[in-house]
């Protein structure tokens, strides 16, 4: 996994502040592979509770992380209890790493 401890802590803190401490943060995509380089940070956030304005919350979290991580691009997906599982969620669940 190509995320240092400080970056992981920033991500987990922002998720807890915006979505809740009971959320699971999962890294997926190219950052999981130690043999690759570069790439954005792809995150799947699993929330046991429904998220009102889920897409707006995804955008807000991505923007906060972009600022806190010094302009690093972050893609955020939120899977709450009402969101149907899409192929991208399935991929993240199978190949992602929990932070």
C-alpha cells in the first residue's frame, strides 16, 4: 500500500469528522499496488447509516482531502445502507485495503 501513516491519519480523521467514527475507510485502485507509482487516491467509505445528500458528501470529503493532502487528487465513493452495490463497489470490496 502506497500511503504513509500521516496521510492515512488525515484521511481517517476527515472521514470520522464528516461521516462518522463508525465508517470503514477502504483504499483501492493503483495505490494498493506497491509496484505502481503515482495515481490518485481512491477511497470507498462504508457507512452503516444512510447518508443524506450522499453525492454532496462525497464531493465535500474529496475537496477537504485535496486541501489537507496538499493538492493530491482523491476520488471518494460512499456506500451507505441505502446504496445498491455497483461493480465499482464490488471491486473495491474485493481488492481494497482497510485503513
